[in-house]
């Protein structure tokens, strides 16, 4: 359909614009440390507050079946506006630790009405080729996640507030664009009755359960890896007395994952989502295990290794979401995607906090090996037959 060619770019652009809020706090982490007086523990603190908010939000959205009972475009716009407001709270002159936590918590809560709802909207338009569509959509999420690091690295202003202002305005633009340009999809089948136990029942579907566990293994690694890329580059700089610009390279490493999500979506049309997801999870897991070696390499090889990791750590995400969406009834796709996101991001909080603790226990170059637990468990779940699509 001609409409579909127009719809997908709008969803992609809106998803990119709104999810730029996700790492806005992490991109300006050094400035926030100075402003609040917190130390390096703020790395886990700032990101985890977003993750906690997202978990609470997805839990509420899943239990109330928001994305399946109400117009997804309206939900998306409302949450985009509210998330932008929470993000803008960081512009306040006097910001306490509690204010910082609540602002990022609120941002995360309303992102629950953006990321999984965006995937739900795509599923309402693309019954066939959903892996390709979600490849572009999750790619937009990844680029949005990386974007604040680019803004900070370009040093557009001496004031870190430029990052917060731009990402807040982008979110408002993205929410409005999607609402006015993307009506309810042709394959949308709304749920008219609230089913509080629907989420629990989904885990009785074998293909859903396998895809979900694979996704959980992926999430154990993904956000912890992203959160600690700047730390890894700073560690390399201190070991080798080099001056690698960590903000710019963090952007490139994360952004490459956005490109790989789109490429993986095209490959899934021929090989299937299961094979793309499994291969990506295997390769990122191997990079986890061998990561201590990277810190002893010349800077060019160190950056190549992390760029490859950035590619494979993200490319399985849209394919796991595709497997999840294809495993459940039409009227529960939104709830299934939201629930899996909720659990997956809960797992990411655990890995981020444990990685933060791990910093004081082992040599910094070994901390990423801890993340290999997720890919290993995810691959074991995917081995148990089924999931042929």
C-alpha cells in the first residue's frame, strides 16, 4: 500500500525524536556530577532511574492494556509531551539528588508509552515483513539513544543545557508528528475488555516464552554495555595515556547498532528473525567474553572491537520483538510487547547495578565479561526448538 511507504518513515522519525530523551542524562553526566555533588556512582544512578521509571510505566501499561484498548497514536503523543516535560526539569537552577531521580524516573515512565507503543503501531500496519519494519524502528530508538552523546561531543555550547533543550523539543515534535500523520493501522484489533491476567497467560504460549527469554538475555547485556561505553573509553585513555574523545565515540558505537538493526531487518526477510537474533546474540556474547583483550590493543583496534560490539549487541532486539509479536493473538500484541519490555528492562537494572558494584571488585578491563551471562542464557532458551520464523 502507498500509505505504508509514508507511514513507516513517520514512525521511525517520531521514535528517534522521542527516544533521544533516554540517554540525555548520561550524555551530560559530568555536568550533573558537578551540579549535584555526586561521584562516579551517578553513572548507574542516572540510568537506573530511567530504567525504573520505564519498568513501572510498562507494568502499568501492560496491566491496563493501554496500547491495546486505546488509540496508540494518542497514547504515543501524550507520553511524548509528558516525557519532554520531565526531561526539561533538569534545566532547573537548583536541582537536588531527589529532583534528579524523580525527573529521570518520570522520563522513563512516559517512555513506556513511546518505545513499545511505537512497535505496536508498526505491528498494526505490517502484518508481513514485520521484522524489517521493526528493524528500522528499533534502529531509530538506538540512534535516538546515541544522539545526546553526539550533541555533547560536538560541544555546541559550553552549557550542557543545550542537550536537554534539544531533546525535549525533539520529543514534542515526534509526538505531534505521529499523532497527526499516523492514524490507527489496518491490522489493529482493539481489546474492548480489560484482562488483568492476560500477561501471565501469554507465558503459556511456547514460542512467546522462548522469544521472551532470548530477549531477556539480550537485555542483560545491552543497556549495561551502552551505559559503560564512556567509562570503557576513559579507562583505555588512562591505561595508554591517550585522548580518545569519549562522547563522540560513544555516539558512533551506539549508533552503529541502529544501522545494524535496519540491516538485520532486511536479512530477516530471507533468513528469518530467529536466525538473525541467534547469530547476533552469539557474536555479542563472544565479544563480552573476550573484552579484556580489547584494552591491550592499539587504539584503532580497540575502537574497531567496540564498534563491532555496538553492531551485534543491538541487531537482535527488533528480531526478538518480531518473534514476540508473531507468537501472540492480534488483540494482545501491544500488551505482549509492553510486558516483555517491562521484564527486560527490570533485568537491565540488575546488570547495570551489578556492573557498577563490579567496578570496585575487579580490574576495570574485566567488568564486561560479567555481561556474557545474558547471551549464554538467551542462546540456551533459543536452542529448545520452535521459533522457525
